[in-house]
C-alpha cells in the first residue's frame, strides 16, 4: 500500500516504513525478486543486523 524511507536524527540513521493490506501482501513482497536482490546487498550498507518491527492497525 505504501513505502517510505525515513531519515533519523543522525545522517547515518534510516528506516524503511512499508504498509501492507495484510500479512499475505507482506509475505508476497518478501518473495519478490527486487526484495531478495536488496536483501543480499543491504549488508554492504548497514552496520549490524536490521531490526524489523511489525505493527498492526485496527481491525
């Protein structure tokens, strides 16, 4: 449904904010080619393991 790249207070801190209609949509995105390509390259640009936080809106 949506995607944003957010910059933190420091110039080296960034967050991806991704919105999905449901868990099936998120799972489909994780299986996409562009997601897998990014996942393999992301380690070259980050310091440490990424933190994933899942939030759920009202049902």
